[in-house]
């Protein structure tokens, strides 16, 4: 009952705050003007992440700060890093900070939670002995966190996309927390899923409000932190968490590699992600995001199944199937978006 009530509270607060922030009369209203990266043509507010955090943080702090049976080593450092990165991201939404300042804030927040024990010390793969990372463990963890929060930010570019990924991704984390008997992990992930769902009501195409950096960067930060938390508590291996969020991980990583190989300036705005390319050739936001939801559900369900079936052969076959699915999807998108391909009507 506690989980139901707190999750309902997170949903309702996120919904109500996001709706109020979409009002131009709001003191926190921040207009997102279309640019080279945008898929929208009309200005929309980009402060919806404040609604997500307003839904998540009060309930989470009640559980963490006042209930004795919910304890999290390093939790206060996680909270401090989260608040710091929220503040910097809100500032960036309002004033467009330089890439150097943004990177410094990301590195600082990541280092803070690594000190709190949210890191990977060994590399775990199905059927293989854990590989100690030694001195490289903190470095790898730092790079992982910074990449995860940035890829989440990169992928926040279409109505309903990042909010849906948060709802489904953290929802699958909550399911694994329940199956693994970890009540605080379950509660944390469930609150995040519910808060994203409340925001999504206002963000589903056509969106009233966007998540903005103040939402996407903390969501990526928290996704990485929960992956490390699950590994530390032997709840599931990091690759399981990456597989759950793979619709974002694969698109962002493949796109980055392609841009590097083409010697493009990777820090500049662009519209070359797979989902962006589909919208540009005529898929509307709703059609695109519903297909993405189907992919999120497929990968999340597969990850939960593989996490609960520790036979190495099954896990490797499952991962291979995932690679095949993404390869087939990439080829399908390339065909759909190639010059001369027939365009979809809106």
C-alpha cells in the first residue's frame, strides 16, 4: 500500500506541476525555440523536468530520510549530486552554459556518487568470471555516468520519447527490484516511473511541454546510479540495465560513432538520430514514439527474462537476438530515410 500511495502521489504531483509550468504565465516558464536540432516548429516550454523531480523527490526523501527500514549507503551523496546537476541543468535551460561548464558539472556530480559507492569494480558478463577493473574502475564508472546522462539528453528531442523511456525503463527496474526482494530499490524506481508517467500525460504528442535539460540530464544520471546500485546489491548485472535502456543507448552511441567517422563537429546540434530521421521523412511524432515504445517494452521484457534466467547460454542467445533486432531496425531506418525512398504521409 505504501508503494501505491507514494507512486500515486508522484504521478499526480508531476502531472499537476508539469501542467502549470506549461502556462506562459508561470515564473519558471522557459521557451524552447526551434533550432537545428529541433523537430518542433512552434516554441514550447522546456521546464517539464521540474515536474518530474517535484513528483519524485518529496516522496523519495520521505522514504529515505524518515523510514528506518529504507537505508541506502551513499544516499545523501546521491541526493547532493542530483540536486547539483538539477541546478546546473536548469541554469543551462535558461542561459545556455558553455560545453566546458556543463561537462565540469557532470564530472563533479558523477565523482560525488562514485565516492558514495555507486561505481563498478568488476566487469560481469554471462558465464564468465568477473573481471576486476582495479584502478580503472572509478574511471570507467565516471565515463559511464557522464555518457549516460548525456545520451539521455541527446535523445530528448521528440514528443513523448524521453518521458516514455523513463516510465518504461524505471518501471522495469522496479519490477526487477520487486523480483529481487529489494524494497528500497523497488520504491525508488517505481517513484521515478510514476513521476515520468505524470509528466508524459502533458508530453505525449502533441506535447504541451518538453522535459528540458533539467529533466533529461537528471534522468540519465539516476539511470546510471540505479544500474550501479543494482550491481552493488547483486540485484542484476550492469548489462541488464543497459539492455533495458538500450533504445536510447544504441541510437545515441551509433549516431555519435557515425558522426565521428564523418569528422563532424559532435558538439554541434544535429538531426541525425534514427528517431529524428524518421520524423524528417514524414513519420509523425505519435507514430514514431509508439514504435519506440514497442521497442522499449520488447527490450525491457527481454532484459527481465534474461536477468531471471542466469544460464549463460540463454543470456548470450538473448543478447545476440537483441543485436540482430537492432541491426535489422538500423537497416530498415536507413532504407526508409535514404534519398529517393518513398516518404510517409503525416
